[in-house]
C-alpha cells in the first residue's frame, strides 16, 4: 500500500509541473500575440510591453534589462522557456524613451537556441513581417554589449519583429 504522505507529495509535484507548463504556454502565446501583424493593416498591435511584463512577473527575466544600448533593452532569461519549440535565451525590446539621435525601430527581437527544424519559425516570420538571422554568435554579441555570460554551445538565431 502506498503511503498517503507520499501520494500527496506526488500529486503536489504533478500539479506544480502542470502549472509551470501552463505558465510557459501562456507566456509564449503572449509573445506570439505581440509579434503577430494585424492581417488587414500589417501593423503590430504593440502588445510587446505587456508580454515582457508577464515574463518579469514570473521572474523569467529581471525587472530591469541586463543592458540598454541605444534604444534597445536586452533581457537574458533567468530560467528555461521556449518559443515555437526552440530555447528562448534573450528578449530584446526596442523603443524610444528619449531621442538620442536617429532611427528607433520599435519592436521585439528574440534570440533562440535552435531545437530541430526552423520550418515553422520561418513561416511565422514571413507571415508576420519578421526577419530571421541564422547562425548568430550570441555569446560574442552579448560579450560585445558588456553582458557577462558563460560560453554557449549550439546554434543560435535571432527573430527580429520590428516596425521596419
């Protein structure tokens, strides 16, 4: 016969795991919604601020960016999350808080570690006016920005979904 305390522990653990999965799915869907273009106007709904706040609220990213350079905030993920089947590593938010010269290109960028095929991600990018930059050296880019990270293995891409 199974110990009732053991059974309760298993039930609580399974409940926690399912809650984490639901939270991850909700966060990911928030990013997808923020990136998608309006099908009639091809404008983004500019929901990226609320999507980023949701990641902050669940401590996936810091309350303040790891780095701000020019018009872009860079948020490194504090815990594992995915986007369209790939590992989400960095969220970039570009916006104008003060005019520092020229040419803000408002929107979101995501740096992802590749897991499997890029077919769905490339189709999503094309449908929503985003660019996919393959084979980026994320470690070098973050280091060049002055963000300290451990060396990273694997293949990385950037999904950039901005006004232009």
